[in-house]
C-alpha cells in the first residue's frame, strides 16, 4: 500500500488526484491533505480517505477544521509550520499542488524525507529550480512533473537522449482574452480575465493564463527541469489545448504529445509512473477534430513571455523575484488597484529595482535564500504598485 500526501487537495489538481486514488482505495493510504479556506471540502476528503492529518493554510480557520473533524480520528492543524510538518511525515508519493510561493517549503520537506514529489507547484522550479533538483538528488528522491506541458515533454523524452534535443515547444491556449483588441486589454476586469475557454481552473491560474504569466512560469520551469538552454525553448498558441508540448530532435523529427484537456492524464502518469494504467479520460477522435490551430504569440500583448526570457538568462534569484512580483501584481489586479496590462509593468520594474541584489544572489544556495528573495521582491513590488496608484 502506497502512502500518499496531497498538498492543495481542495483545488482542481488535488481534487483530480483524489478522484484517481478513490478508484483504487485499497492501493493507497492517505497521510496528509492540505487546503485553504474550503474547510468543508478539506474535512470531507480527509474523512472519506481516512487521512492521518488535515491542514488548512489559514490559522484562523483551525477551530472550524477541528469542529468538522471532531470524533473522526483525523488530526487537524493549521499554518505554515503545520504544512511543513505534515510534508515531513513519511510518504511514498506527494502531490505538490499548492498555488504560489506557499507551496515551495512543503515540497522541499517532502524531498528531504525521500518521497517522490509530483510537482504541480510551478513556483518551486521557477524560484528554486537548481536547489530543488539538488535536494532531490542528495536525498534519493525523485521529482515528476505534473504540469500538462512538462509531463508531455517528460513522456516524449522516454528512451531519448536529452543531448539530441534541438528544441522544446510549450503550447499555450492564449487564455480567455486572446481575441480582445490589444487596446482593450488595459480595461479588462478580473471577471473578464477569470474565464478560460478550455480548462476548469482556479481564478488565479486562469488570470495568469490570460496574461500568459502562467506560460512564462512554464518556460522557466522547462529551463530548470530539463536543463536545456533558453534558446531551445519556444512557445506557440494552440487554442484547442490538445497538443500539450512538442519535442524537436536534431534529425528534424518533432514528437507531439496529444491528449484531452483533462489534468487526470498528467496526474495519472505521475501517480503510476513508470507504468501506465487505465485512466478515466476522453479518447481523442482525430477525424472529429479535423484540424489543429496554431499561431505565434504577440509579445506586445503578452510581455510576460519576454520577461521570462530575461529571467532564464539571469537565473539565480531572478526566478524567485519574478514569481513574487507576479503574485503581488496579481493581488493588486484582483483588488482593482492596477489594470490588466499593468501587471507586467510591475514585474519588470521590480526586477529592474532589484538588479544589484539579483547579481549578488547567483546562485541561491539555501531555501532561506529563496524565501528571503521572495520577501524582498514582494516589498519592492508593493512599492512599485504604490507609485503606480499615485500616478493614476
């Protein structure tokens, strides 16, 4: 029986992971589940899967969680320290699906006890890629990608030599605002940006998809996880979201990974790796699809992609600063303090303001260094936003 923990259990990735585990309940023992403010869902899942512990990220919600779990035998805990303690509990396979920088430290804790880390938390590789991979290696742990794009690349490389790879192409849906006139984007609201045509995701990830910050993070992830140069990494808009990534080889061959827009495919591949198992996902009917659509991304519309190129070249603390500034900018957009296109400007100005610190932080040597850069970039980003607000 495999011991599994799921961090970010109440989100879409976590719920899809629990769906797969529920189909073979005798094969898994759930150690820990974590969530945010959806206490009812977290408690229901912890009880139905007989988890050892359930953790909410919000300390003020601990009384609610304790009440919901009273008499069930499931331990309740809350806060950052509790998340890390839960991630440190022995497990064979850990899903890292907490959104944002909050998911970085639990992932490190899981690796340090030798677990296989199924990584859906983009920020871990973006902010601490070199350190994360070194931590896995030093503890005999393994990291398996769960982002659909990186899972696709990972699968295309089975049996291949990475030295033979000429390029990796990461596909993007283009988000819900792809057809908006560029002059209208400045006036897009959180509601406008929060609707995705293909995927059922949380609000933050959906808005990141519309701004292409989500794809910018994935480009940086590709650099860190697969160890290829930025010049070898491309992105293309593929609005149908059926091809998740392509790998091109030195002989001109191009291998594409196709599948329905269903995260259970990438989750299942990581869960059952190195074998494949039956998955409850739709099978593509190519005759019905008939055509696949592609278009080049417009960097004026999606400046996040240009900024990702800068970060890939800088490395060191640039990834942590980029992600932190992006999260603060998104918070400000959701609070209607800044506009949709202002988010990229906040990130760019924050990176410029931290140029000296980023030079001195190459490479980041410890998790404390990563978290310190994360904090510093958040402070600088808030300063940039304050100036922007005063100008309006």
